[in-house]
C-alpha cells in the first residue's frame, strides 16, 4: 500500500512566503496522506493549531507536490499509533524558530511542526531508515529538508 507526503508549493499567505524565502525552498508546508488517499495528517502554523487529521478529496496539483512511499501494514499501524499518541499536540513555534537560528536541533516535548512530525512518523515506523534520516544529526527539519529525505529513501 502507498502513503504520500504532500509538499505545499503554492503562493499561500505571508507565513508560507516567509518559510519559502528563509529556507530557500519551493515548499512551505507538508502533510502525510494515508492510503485511503483522502485522510491528510499534519499541523499547520497557526496559534491554535494541533496535530490532526482532515479529509480532503480535492486538491490543486499545481500547488502540491506528492512523493509516494510504499509501506506495509505494520508500518502503517505504527504511523497511526504515533498519530493517536500525538493527536492534539500544539505547534512548536519555539523549536521551529530556534532550529533555524541555532546550529543544533531544538525539540520541545509534546510540540511539533509539520515536517518534523512527518519525519518522526516515517522514522519510528521504519519507513525511512535511521541511517538515511539521521534526525539526531539535523538542526533543520524544514519541508525542504523533509523533501530531500523522502526522495533519497
């Protein structure tokens, strides 16, 4: 079965433009799409945002780039278990911003940003080998970095 990582490359709002400019990337956001093709899991960068799932049956392929990843049932189960464990966690503004300015990774317990959450979900489910991802060795887990990780898989 296949999951997808969706990378937002549209113009978007002010925040999207800042993320793309700062990271020198065409991507400002990422979401994980489950095998049903309509369940999207992520967290957006708004003050009240939390890790959550939404159903999305239509999307503009001009503003989303998709990377398909083959998974088995056990890997999917781990991703879904990780989602249940982190569902409702808030956006990690401090960790995301400090990771961009400091030469080391800043992780706040119980808080996530979009590409960081997906990187962890793919790593703990063994969808992406730790030797490829090397989360421990990355200060930056921006959408651009996540894109490079998933295409290198």
